[in-house]
C-alpha cells in the first residue's frame, strides 16, 4: 500500500530537500500548471525512464488529482523503491492548499 501525504507535507519535503516531487502528468498538463522544483517524468514514460530515478531517494509522486500518481507510486514500490508517497489530491489540491498561483484546469 502506498502511503498518502498532503500537498503541504510534500511542499515542505521539497522545500527542505527531503524528497523529490515527482510529477507524472503529461507535457500538455505541465503547460497549464506546474510546481517549481518538481521533477517531471510522465506516467507514459516511467518504465523507460526508471533508470533515471534513484531507488534510495524519497519520492512524493503527484499528478492532477492523485489517481495516476498512486499507480506510479505502487509501480515504483514493485520495482524496489522503498520510500515512495502519493500526494493526495494532486496538483489540484496543491493549488488550493499550498500555492494558489499554480494554475487550475
């Protein structure tokens, strides 16, 4: 089971360098709304980009509302990543709870 974290926790981890915020949305979505400092690896490319990720790193995985990111986080766990968390509510919750300047779509 993938642990859920709030956008506020993910923002603190990103700010403090405690975790990588892994945004798994597709490129057109990033043009609508993005979090500065996030690492972007689209869900559609996660298997081919797996070697770009550090299994020892802590990850907070985010998408639009939290469903795709949950699936990616579960996949990462299956691949041996041990410190993976899903950002509940995704960037939509981030925009309402953390940074209202982040676009909504």
